[in-house]
């Protein structure tokens, strides 16, 4: 690991120089003030290959030394063990009164199998057996190089994990320092960013709105200016669907209220132009009971209902319903990660330009999920969207962020389960006012740490 000391005017410049001169993988060890600037001490990450090669060389050198030492020790131990063994036999003979055999004279050994063994016999045998075992014992086992290398890999990985944790902690601390500095230098801007974040707007929208407002304004007036900007730029479509009619398909993920919205649109159109001018079509063969639900709505409303399970069937059904002024197609709820989404696109495109698609979004869905849904359903080129469950949402900031970010026009708002009352044309002013009321009602607060990580100068969010 190589350590380098860098001097700079500010901490941010020091961090930038570390990344430029050492690299993005550098680890910052410490920072301190030096005169009119700061001193940053940084280190390069470990070279795992070099460390592993050095460990292998050390292990081979250690293994060679161990074998030489073990060999010498074994020879010495064998000689010493033989001498001890001979001495032990001599003492055993002296204790039993048996002298050493005379040269050239055969000794008679009386052995009887039935003779009982005495305790001295057992102790003598144990001593001799232990001596033999000691002689036969080889040198102690040495570790293989791959075992040592495996432990080295684990150590390097542990070090790398610790360094990443330290880097994250340092970056968070740096972000907090920068956020506090922004609060001192630009109090109006930081206050507005916090207010917009509490409403639920995404970081990119918060920044854009704050850039359009004079930071010298009072907080309440600054927020009012920002929300007025949202109202002016929010894409709202004054749709003539309930007057002109046509073939309309509602698409979107499961659980957003497509079938209920179909029933609301059909009921409102029937009240204006008569029930004989409306027809419903279900292509939902995925969810159990989905077609039965639509049939129940059609029976209550007194309108025609048919089903289609493929592009060919849908083409035939639409031809049969050509005398209808409004045909509403209820599609299956498919997640943005579901492979069947492509099949649904194929079915709708197979009908041609006659059909208009509306993306149904739930207002109580998180920002990331809403964003992913809009991107996934871009393949059907929706004419607009219908925002449902506004009465169930604790925040409307995420939905407004997606509409602004993707320039997706909203046509209708669903704010309840009643058919047909709880469906109304979209109104930008009402959406913004409802978003502000929800913040006052639920009191969503954002802590300084989240604000620092999101809106620091070097933040990536």
C-alpha cells in the first residue's frame, strides 16, 4: 500500500486531486487544516496478486526450512530414543534379577500362557510400547501453500471490506460538512430543498425548482413560487375521450384499479350518450375472476361486454363492435418485469392505430416503482395517463415527479371506489394543493443526514 500526502485549498479540491492523481479506488486516511488550506493523506488499495505471490514465496521458504529442521530433529530423536530404550531394558533386567546373557550361551526362557500378568509387567510393556511409538512418530505436519494462500485471500478481502466501510463513513461525514456549509451560505435554498423533499419530490425536481426561485425570499413565499412553477409545467391533458369516444385500452401493472376505472368511464359516457353506445372488452386471462368482475360491471351498467385472448380475437371483437361509439379494453395487470408484458404490447399493436392506450398509475406507489413502470410501458406509446387512488396516498410528490420527469400528460384522477362519481378530469392546481395538504396532514420530516447525502455538492443523487 502506497501513501501520498496532498495539499489543497479546500477539502473538495483535495478529494478531487486524490481521485485524479491516485485513482477512484484510493482510500482517504485523514484530513487536517494546514495554514490557509488542507492536507489530505490517501492510500492506494492493496495489490492482491503481489501479496499472494509474496505469500507463496514466504511459504515455500518456510516449508523448506521446516523440512531441514524436522529431518535433523528426527535423527537426534531416533538416536536418543534408542539409547533410552536400551537403558530402560537394562534397568528392567536388574529389577527382575535377570543378568545379561553370557556370550555364546543359549538362555532358556520359561513362558507360560496361563501365567497371570502382574502390574509391573503391564507397566514395563507400556513403557516399551511408548518408546517404540515415540521412535515411529514422524515430523509434525506442515501446512500446504494453498492453505496459507487461502487465509491470505480472506485477510485481503476483510481489509478491503473494512476500507470500504471507512470510505463510506468518511464520504458521509464530508457530505454532512458540505450540507452544513450550504445552510450557512445559502439558508433560503437549503430550506426550500427540505420543504420540497418533504412533499415527496425527487432530488432532480427539487434542484430544478430551487434554481428557479430567488433564495432571498422568505421560506413561505419561496415555497409558493416553487409550487406555482410545478402547476405551470405539470403536463395536464384536457381529454375529449368522454365526448369523442373511440377504442381505448387501459394498461398498467396489477392492482392500480384498471377495471374499476373502465367501469367509471363507461358509466359517465353512458350517462352522456346512452348505454347502447358503449361496449367493454376484457383481454385479462391472467387474473382469476377478472373477466367475471368486468361482466358484473357491464350487467349493472347495462352495456355490452366481450372477451378476447389474442390479437386475432381482439381484431374480430372490435370489428363486431364497430357500431359502438366507445369501446373500452380492460387489459391484464402485468408487472414491468413480467415477460408477458411484451405479449400485451404485441396484442395491442396488432390492432393498429385505431386503439389509444392510457397508462393507469397508482398515486400511492413509491417513486422508483412509478419511474420503472413508465419506462416499461413506453412501448405502447400511451396517449396519457390516469392517476388513481389519490385518496389513499400519503404523498403525491412521487407521482408529480414522474409526470414532470417524463412529460407524461395526466387526463383523469381517481379518488375513490364509487362508480361513476370518483373520477374527474385532471387539474394541475388541485394536484399541487392536495400534495401540500398531505404534507400538513402526515407531517413527513427529512433528517439532516438524508438531506446531506442527497444534496451535497459532491452528491450523485
